């Protein structure tokens, strides 16, 4: 899927951690992909808001593949790396890792590119402040 797939540990900063609950399952009894995607979007937004120092909105999501199912009850962790800062956009790479309570290691489930745009109170694009 990507050059990061075989990495033994997550890339980026832990931005969001939650528990996979039965209400988030699909008909196979595993966690629904759309739920995972929304956690990733939230995680990326947390990182992008710091860079943009204010409100952001999601403008694009890259293609994603899922390496393994997420069992109910696992701890889901989103790690985020800011990969590019443009005039108004913030590009991030979000990885999801899961850990079952009775296991010692966590495993990667997916990663995806999430792009955010800094917006003002009226929802109009605004420049990302200088990072210096
Ligand atoms: C985000 C939004 C304000 C951007 O408005 P816009 O007029 O398209 O903005 P611009 O064309 O000036 O682009 C702003 C930045 O976004 C980037 N961008 C726009 N569309 C993009 C896309 N599909 N993929 C990657 N980057 C994109 C541009 O390259 C630009 O980057 P830069 O300023 O760093 O050079 C507007 O498209 C919007 O409101 N979209 C809906 C957002 C939303 O509701 N998201 C939640 C999901 S429903």
C-alpha cells in the first residue's frame, strides 16, 4: 500500500485515541471503515488546526486501503504527520494503529492523506500564518 506499511512503529504524533465499540461494526461484526475514516479526519484536523492556528475544513482525502480488520474492543490510535504547508492548505498523513487489550503490540490498519484548508468565520479561505 505504501512505503510506510512495513514500519514496525507509527509515524507522526499521536493525535487521537479511542475505543472501537459494538455500535461501530459492520455486518461482519468488524469495525466499519467509514467510522475509522471519520476518526482519521478528526485526528488530521486536530493537527491541521494547530498549524493553521484556527478553523480548518477538509478539502480532500486520498485513496486508502485497509490492511486488516479492527476487532471490537481494540484501542484505536491515530498518528499524524504534517507533510506540506501551502498558502491556505495543510497536507497531513494519518496512520491508524490498533491494539487489543490482551496483546502487547499494536498493528497498523491503514493510512491516508487528509488535506485541510484554513478558513475564517465565514467559511472563506484564509492564509495559514507563518510558522516562524
Ligand atoms: C475548502 C474550501 C473553502 C476551499 O475553497 P476554494 O475556493 O476551493 O479554495 P482555493 O481554490 O483557494 O484552494 C485553497 C487551497 O486548497 C487546495 N485545494 C483545493 N482543492 C483541493 C483538492 N481537491 N485537493 C488538494 N488541495 C486542494 C488548493 O491547492 C489551495 O492550496 P494553497 O492555498 O495551499 O495553495 C471550499 O472548497 C469548501 O468550502 N469546501 C467544502 C469543505 C467541507 O465542507 N468539508 C467537509 C466535508 S463535507
